[in-house]
C-alpha cells in the first residue's frame, strides 16, 4: 500500500541508482549505480540497522546501467 513515506533508505552508493532488483525470496535488494558499484542490501534488516548493507563491490570505473 502506498503511504508516501520512506520505508527503506540507503546511502552507501554515492551516485544515481540506475536499476534495482529483488531476489526470489524477497530478502536481498541488488542495485547498480553511476558510481560503478553494485550494492546488495539485506531487506530482512530494519531500516535503522547499521548492517543492512550485505555487500558493496569495488568501483568498476564504469557506469553500471542495469543488472
């Protein structure tokens, strides 16, 4: 249901997010960014949790446009 309120926010990727996808189990969010990183976030963690970032790739020095 759309509430108009933020339910999950991340700040580890510094540029525009170009695509997001959720795994089959709805537990991980994968996102690509113009900063050349792939981020993996654990959706089972609370939004305020410091360990919701599961993994962040090194900068690939290329814009990642899709997954």
